[in-house]
């Protein structure tokens, strides 16, 4: 009845009531959709070293550190690198340094030369995307150069892992998330969302 009375009054009075009724009608649908979209990212948090990776990324953003992003040369690696670089820029951190290796001349995964270059350009944090899980020698060099390393990967993990602050890889033997089928870009997106909430 109140809506009928207001209907014949000024539009300035009707507009907020119409908007409020629309919001009340659509809110349950929005909550269900949000739960469907965000639920997989909650499972990300069950992965081994996920929280350590989020904490280190958030710390780097808060302190204005320069990050060196090392991506694989395939579609997953390029998308993962681009997504992380975009996130870093949106967070207001210093311009990230991105390195995608030449498939012919550098091969797969992090290499010592590229890591030395990133460190020489001022990187204090190295994030490898879609690679790094088996890169013991290059990541040992990164540690010697004073770089903290976060690995975001999905490739097979050997028993021996490289030195890193965090190796987020659902295909590690000790990871129980059940997300081994996802590409690295999905892990990067989940970490970016969670880091943004820190």
C-alpha cells in the first residue's frame, strides 16, 4: 500500500524505493553467485605454503619492493606473468620486471643469467609463474643474490625442492588441495585475490 501511495508522488521519493526493492530482490542471487565464484579460491588456501606466499607478496607491496616476475614461454606462463604484472601495477607497487625466456636460447624455467639480470635491476622478490618447481640451481643462485623467491607452478614436483619462501604447487606430494588439474594462471589469480584482501 505504501508503494502505491508513493507511486503518485515525486520521482525523487520513488527512485530510492525502487532501487531498494530491486536490491532486496537480487541480493540472494548475488550472494549465491559470489559464493560460486569465490569458493574455488577458498580451496586454494588449503594448498601447501599458500599463506606464506600471500604474506610475502603483501609485504612486498606494502614496502614498495620491486618484484621480478619470471614466466614460462607458453600460453599459461605468459598469461600468468601478465596477470601478476597487472595486479602489481593495480596495487600501486613499483613497476614489476617481467622476464619471459626465449624458448630456443634460454629453454624452460628460470636460468641463472636472467635471475642475475633481475637482481641487478633492483628486484628483491622473485616470483616464478608456471615454472620453478624443479629449478634448484637457479633458485639457489637467487637466494645467494639476496632474492626471496615465491614459486607458483603446477608441474610435477620432485622430492627435492628448490630454496624458496613458498612453493605453491598442488602437484607437490604434500599438497592436499586436490587442485592439481588447474593451470598456473588459476593459482596466480587466487593468490592475487587473497593478497588484495590482506
